[in-house]
């Protein structure tokens, strides 16, 4: 377990929507630490809770932008700032409506998120990057990140009610849910090009739906991607007519079935 950060109060201004910029950065070391904390915080959003996806995305950012993202001389400050961001978001049931229920706990209290969960989650994340043997099986290649994002999209969209639905298999309860229950991060950011409002995650997503990367997907991933496209277009009137979505769908079909 990591040595910090310790639990702190979660008072403060309301947190901006996930994916929005968290205000202008300060100057010097604080700016660097704040920006790194922001990226780690956003990795929860853009990995959609998938540990493997998060590992791959953070490795990519380390290798291509910030070598000291998860370490360096400012690591304790980064941990503290990340804790504040994650805690304020995670503990707000309206901003983060999903709660994982421990497998061994069926009590009503199991669905209540606590500060201890935030501390344990961040301890586990930083521990993985301090003991690199825990992430030795993960790489930062773009095709692998793309596959991971599609896997997570598929997991959510297969649930009754989409992202608003509970997952009995994963022991996850969701309530209340006010956002788009049939959103796909792959389609939103990789296909339609909606900005993540960060240079680093924009760089990742702009590559995921390129023809070169799609050609690297195995048939299982291509079938998952077709499912994501079909589910998304079913619940978003007019999306079927979007040329970018149509071209991606046609490419998947060609790779699966030939011309």
C-alpha cells in the first residue's frame, strides 16, 4: 500500500463535468503536479473503470508526454491532488452513480461509498506503477488501447438500460443516472472527434479509429465494435447518416466478411 495521501475533507467548489478543464494551472511545480493529477483523475473517465484500459492509457501518456507522470520528486503532491479530485467526484452519487458491491458483502451498507474506498483505490493505482511487475503484461500500443475502450463500451451497452443499468455479474449498482445511458466513448472521441479537453487524451483517441488501427483488431473486437456502432445508432437518431460512422461500420464488415 502507498504511504499517502491521507484522507482530507472534500469541501470546495462543485466539480466541473468529467472531461472538462479543471481551471487554469498555477505556475511552476504546482502546475506540473496539478496537470499530472488531472490526467490521472481523467484516466478513470476514459478507461471507464477498466483497470487494464487505465494501465494502457497511463503508460501511453508516460511514454509520449510525461515520463514522471506516476512518480518523480512531486509524487506525494500528485497523490494528494489526485485524491482530492477523485474523492470529490467519486463520493458524489449524482456525478458518479455506479457503486461496486464487494463480493462477500450483501448488506445494505455495501452500496454506500466511503472515503476509505477512495484511499484504497488510489493506493492500488499508484502501487501498480511503483511495482512495475504488476503492469508488466500491459503495453501502450494504440491498437491495444482501442480494443480496451471497445471492450468497456461493450460491457456497459450490453446491460439492460445501458450505462444506467445494474450489472449483476460484476456486482455493480447504478442510481441515479442522468447522462446518456447509451454513450460510447469510442464513437464520441475516436470517431466523431469530440475533444477530451486534454492534449494527451486527444492524442490517444484521434488514433483509435484510423483505418490502420482498425485493421489490427481481431475478429472478436470487430464484432464488439459493430455491436457498439449498432447500439449507438439505434439510440441516437441521425447517427446512422453520419459519414464517419458509416465508413467505420463498412470497414468492420469488410474485415469480417470480405467485399
